[in-house]
C-alpha cells in the first residue's frame, strides 16, 4: 500500500485494547519508545490486530508542536 504520509514508523504491537471506545493500540518502536494510538474497535477487528503483530504507526499532521 502506498501512502502520502511520510512519517511511517514500524514496530510491534504490544497492546490491543477494545474495552473502551475508541480502542487503543500500542506499538513498540524500539529503544524503550511506545506509540499509543486511538482507533475504532471496528478498525481493530477489520485489521485483525493482535499483540505480537508487526505494525506501522502512520503519522499525518498539518501541525506539530515542540516543547522544551
């Protein structure tokens, strides 16, 4: 699949939670960094997401805030 978003970070799913709306998934991208995403429970089902699967965090944003 080709995407216009250039910020594509690969990792492994370490948590998939459907108990709440929206659901949450966590992707371990290495070096102790985990990205958490809010997704619909339907998307979790449609993509058949499961702990241990390879996954990509695709980030498309028109604004990025940086703080120090």
